[in-house]
C-alpha cells in the first residue's frame, strides 16, 4: 500500500469519526491542525471525507484522540 493509498477505506465515515472524536475531546480544528503540524484546511478535508490523513499522521492522530486505527479509519462495508 502506498503512502496515501485510500482504496478500501470509507472516507466519509472516517471523516465522521474524526469529527466526533475531535468534538468528544473538546478540541478545535485549529488545535488539531497545530498538534498534527498540518493546515486547518487539511483537518476540514478529513472531517468532510474529502481525503484521509496521510498514514504517517494517522498514528499520531489516533494517540491524540485516544483511539485505535480501527476506531478512526473505517474500511469499506463496515458499520460505525
């Protein structure tokens, strides 16, 4: 799998997870962006299901949001 190979993943449901987890942590999108060293626009794209975070960011995002890879990233045909 390439660095940003998203085949097999549901970007919309993953975005919903990201949005829910950020909300549960009472964080702003700007705080997430600052901690992940990305732009706030990138965070908006993740939560809207326009794209997924790069795989090198996913591990840190999981730690920050106190979740696992499977708790954050939704594979296609999975229910959340």
